[in-house]
C-alpha cells in the first residue's frame, strides 16, 4: 500500500535561513508527488508537483523539490525563508488522475525573527 | 479564475443531528473529491466523483455518510446522526485531466 512519511513534526527556522522539509514515500512505481501548504483554518494550496522528467521541480513562492528515486524521497527546499512561510506543509502521493491522494501527517513550520 | 468553494465554512451541531455540506468545484473540472482532516493529521480520502458518477468510496465513509453530485457540478456531503468523532475539517478538491487536485477552504464541523 502507498504511504507517505514526513519525519519532522515541527521545524523552527530563522527568517532568512534555508529550509528543507523531508518526505519519504512507499510505492511500487514512480508515483505522482506533490507538496501542499496549509495556513491555519484554511484549505490546502498546491506548491509544486512532480510527474516525470527533470528531478528538480520549481514551485510557487520560491519553493523547489527534488525527487530522488533511490531514496524514495521528495524533499522540499527554500533558500531563504520569510515569516509568511510559517504554515503546515504536506507531502502527498498519487497514482494517476482520478485517484485519491495519500498524504503525510504534515510538518509545521515556525519562523523565528 | 474562481477556485473551489465550500459552504458553510463552519458548522456547530449537536450529536445526533444531520448536517449537509456543499462544494462547488472549479468550473469545467469534472473530477471532485472529498477528504476529511482531523487535528494533527493529513487529509484522508473519503470519496471521488467523475462527473455525476461516484466511482470510489473509502472505508472511512460509513453508512451515515452520503455524497451526491447530481448534475456533475456541485456536490453535497451529508452526515446523518452525527457523532463527536465526526468533528473534523471536511475538504473538497477538484481536478480536470491531471492528477493534481485543487482544494477548497474546507468546512470545519464541531459536534457537541
């Protein structure tokens, strides 16, 4: 069965510092991979997605993620964090169009000044 | 470009009452999904529609839950005889041809 693991429940980063959020997945083939962000009391916003091709994908708000097949990982990065990036981040895996997304439990990002 | 909308945003109900939530997907998105999210967890899939056909239901969707999408546009999710364990955020998402899904703001249900 597909699964997604986000090992870090909570991360605190200083404003201006770099960020890396970890995501590992379990799936038989190469799945569709996503990162979503959720602000308190809000829905989920799609940050970026990976389907195939270049393993480094760019997303919105200056985020990027790298797919590493050998490590079954899809880590999210940002070179310089802003206070407005404080939110909860979810990694998700999908099999194909029209199927359920499987989400990790999320990582809460706090940004200190 | 209008996103996914959900109504109401918040609902407080007493145990045993019935509640109904509405989701309006992005225009021309023929796929619609419902998820449930509890505190400290990621969203969990409930059910999926392609046009008006309900094609998949999770085991999480007990007999007290029913979802419809009568004309292939908006969808409703009804919970009958609510229980305290139903308290959660109910999220709706839609998609067109690709596997990425676009989420609405959610409906926060509190059962007292």
